[in-house]
C-alpha cells in the first residue's frame, strides 16, 4: 500500500501503445461451482499497454488474470491471446502459456533447482533451445534483474525480493510478449518492494505488455496507462491513472480508494 | 562496542587477544558425554541404567555366543564340546552355520554354478550405480543398467543366450514403433501399437525364433530350474525385482489416483484399495495355487515369476500411497509455476513435481522397500526355500534337528545388513538433496 517514492523520473517515451490487439476478452464468465466469480468481463488490451487491476479482496482479480493463461478455466465467453483462442485444446494452451509470462505472489520458484536451472528449464524443454544458449539468455536476464552472482544458488538461499526478481527473469527467459503479475510485491518486506517494482518499471520502459494486480498505487500512477477497478467479479470502472485517482466515478471506487490511500 | 572507532575513543582495543581454548568440559569425549549423557540428574540416571542393562545383556549373551563349535558336524557333537567346557548356560552351536551357510545363501542351486548368482549380484551393484550415486558414476553406465535385467535373468536361470536376446528385441520393437509412429500418430496410440506388436512377438514368435537360433548356433549355459533357487539368492531376486518395479508402478498409480479422467482414477483407487486390503499371504497363495486353475493346462508360468508379480503388485499399492503423500505435500504453486511456463503434463511431472515429491517421500519409500524385502520371507509358506524355509529344511536333517537360535541369528544378521544399508542410503540421499530451507 506504500506510495512509491521514485528517485529517477520515469521515461514514458518508450511506453508506446500500438493498435495491435494483444488480448481480447469477450463476455467472459466464470463460476467456481455455484459461485459466480467473474461476470461479463469485456476487456481489450493492446500491445504495449500497462494495465493495473485493483479492487477489494475477493473481487476476482487473480481469477481474471489467471484465466488469461488458463491456470483457471472460463465457462462462457471468449479469451483470445495473440490471435489464438483459449479452448480446451492443450496444444493452444501450452502455446499461449509459453508466450505469456506470469509472476506469482509467492514466486513459485522450483526449490530443487538452482537459480540458473530455474531460468533455463522452460527454454530448454519447451522451446528446445540448446543448453548453452539458454544459459547465456538466462545470465543476460539475471544481469538485468541485477542478481547474476546468485546464479548457482538455490531459491531457498535468496531473500524474498531476490526470489521475485528471479521469478521475473525466469519468465523473461521464455521471451514472452505479455507479462502477468499477481500481487508480485505483497509477500515482501517494504525495503524489498522497491527493488521488484524497479525491475517491473524497467520492463515497462522496454515496451512490454503488462497486466498487474497490485495494491501499489504509486506504481499504478507512474507506470500504468490504464487502471481497472474490479468489484464482485465485475469490471466497475476503468480509466487513465490520473482520472482514476482524482475523479473516480462510481461510489464503490471512491470507497475503495479512500480505504487504500488512507484518507 | 563494535561500532566505536579507535581514533575517537582511546580505550578501544587495537590488537586482538589470541583465541583461548574452550574449556575441556565442553569439547572432546568428555564434553560430548557431558552434553549427551549426563546433562541433568534425570538424564544421568537414565544413562547409568541403560549402561547397566547393556552390560548385563553382554554378560549373559557373550558366553553363549563365544562358543568353539565351528567344526561341529551335528548338534550332538556341539553338545559334547559344550559339555566338556562345563559352561553354566550352554553355548551356541555354530557348526550348523559353517556347514550350511552356502545353502542359506543359494538354496539348492548347484554349487558349481554359484559364480552365476554371485556375478549377477556384483553386476547388480554396477547397474544400480547410476541410479543410486548419480554424480559419482559415469552417466553412460545407464545403458548397462537397462540391459542388466536380461543379463541377470540369463545368468540365474541359464539356458540359451538367444532367450534374453529375443526378449530384448520385444523392447526394441516398442522403441522403434514409438520412434517412427509418433510423427504420424499421437504418442499414446504409438505406444499402444508398439506394446501390442511386442506382445505378439513375445507370445507367438519369440520362443520359436529363439529355439531355431539356438539349434543353429547353440550358445548357452546350463539351465537351472526355479525350484532349485533358494536362500538369500531367492529373497534378493524377488525383493530387488519387486522393489525396482514397484517404484515406477507406484508413481503411475499415484498420478492416476489424482487424474481428472474418471475411469483412470477409479481403476487406480480400486486397485490400490483392493491390494492394501488383502494380506500378502493371500496373494502368494493365489500365485502358487489359484493361478494354475485359470491358466490353460500345460502353460509353464514360472513360480518365481508369479511370486515376483504378486509381491510387486503388493508393493506398488503401498508405494502409490507413499508417493501420494509426497504429492500432497507439494504446494499448489509448484504446479502453477510449471504450467505457467508452458511445460506439458509429463514434463512438469518429471522435471518439477516428481523430483520434489519423491524427495519428500524418501523415508516412506525406503521403509516400503525394507518392508518388501523382509516380506519375501513369506514365500516359505508356499513351500519355496527362502532362508526361513531353508532353516526348516535344515532342521529336518537329523544331524541338526533342534537348532533354532543360531540359524535365526544368522538370517537376521544378513537381513539386517541389507536393510540397514538401505536406511543409511536413504539418509545419505536426503542429505545430498538438501537445497536450503523450505
Ligand atoms: N479454487 C477456488 N474455489 C472456489 N472459490 C474460489 C477459488 N479461488 C477463489 N475463489 C473465490 O473466488 C473469489 C475471487 O477470488 P480471487 O482470488 O480472484 O480474488 P482476488 O481479487 O484476487 O482477491 P485478493 O486480493 O485477496 O487476492 C473469492 O471470493 C474466492 O473466495
Ligand atoms: Mg488475488
């Protein structure tokens, strides 16, 4: 919930939104048993967009972004990622998953593999990249998230912030075109939040299409081009960050903002 | 005080004192005894009492164990030797071990062929190398490990060399059909076709082909019938095969039990619960008696093979539950992490899930292994000559009628060596797979 204090101003010049559609969600509905988690979701994400999804606990934010790479199955409507529709066809699912990176609240690194092996595993087995090349790519991204010297350690030997940066590097090694983040900083101590957010900002500046579920409103202000507010499984409101924070339209958004920003 | 500076504070020490030895009472054997045996009055009392108990046991047992009866050729001779020594509590009659230990090891296997089981055991250790000590043994040895079952079976049962070769050819057929058919069919279908072809080969053709080849080129060693197998050789043959087969089958059953496919799940659950609900002895009786009723008359389905199958099925059901425990202990995030990277089901099982689940289950897996190995002694009930069965046979000899303890101590000792090695290995493996906290 901390406001992000930025020491370097963000260069928004490279954050260009193109006309090309990256993700298209049409009339999507999802139920957990009898429970209607997601109702009539319509969302179009263009390439290069940085979208922050906010909302109270239990509003279905995680479920929404987990539907995008089929960690959860939707029951009605359409989800089209990079031109491929998500159906029960396993080939499509694996293809989309390898194009869409995901970072979790609890990192989900593989504790029995070294940092380097964590990063090279999917490129080697899914993309069939030769091991040497995969290791070079992995080192490149580990340098980018500023932990190349930890490459031979195991995840259990790293701090939370470092683990989350490894998780980001691991996703990047698959050269994804879209990145999903599900509360990447909420399991971290305050001093580690910044190092992870910095990494995400850098990613945004390189033009990555990003969907982030986060409570970091400072990050939303500075990086996002669109903030989506969800409540009770619906998209209640979406707007540019300035408008969203200064002139929230719905009552629910106002209430949420007053709670989360603490005034 | 560590953050004060010598320039600003004059009383800070600039040179370090030499390190002092810790007090003798905390290190060395004395220190060890103090912390581990005599910390507090309660522990001291317990230590003293256990020490006294051990001394008493040794005092009573050692005179019995140390008994110069190695040369004796019958129980009566033992009694004469011990009687001459005038021992108050008698002594052990070790003559039976020195005379019969080979029989306890090999059963009724012809002595001039003892080298064959011995060689198979040595080769077994080589073949297990790449599985047990992956980072110490060259990876190429795994090819030998794959051939080992055929080599061992041939060494143990003997016969023409063409038998193992045609058996291997069946697996080659499976391999080839996987290789060439996967490009046109889906892998599961290719596997099924391969297996069907292989079974046709084994059942309908292999025997004739092997017979024909051995008529042309008779290379082979003397065939030895299953009923001549016995002793620890029999236990190890059954135990090792059942252990090695039960792990992969158990893994598949555990995965099947978690499957979304209802039929697969029901079959796995049914199998596991049925086998766990039935005593092993019942299964062994089925193997020895009932199967013959169902099989067409005249089929020669080897008794050891039947027993191995039953013991394997039994062990697999337990293994499946142990592995399931390991799977349940894995956080859901591991599956999601693997899925989100685009790994398919088998890849994530093999690379992410199983390595961790099996690591968690090592203690349970090894317990099951040890249990299976000891359960092989139950085959004595269906009149096979495992060490226990042999000890009965030895007692049937008038010379040794009445010898119990010595035989059981020897058998127990050999079993203990095997089981203890397995348990030490599992501890070594757990230590080696430790990768930081969590
Ligand atoms: N596997 C599941 N089975 C049944 N209900 C679920 C399941 N997962 C989530 N839910 C329910 O769905 C709703 C939405 O969950 P979701 O995790 O998407 O919320 P969220 O917006 O991410 O909340 P938070 O901010 O707490 O993470 C919640 O009410 C939750 O209880
Ligand atoms: Mg959530």
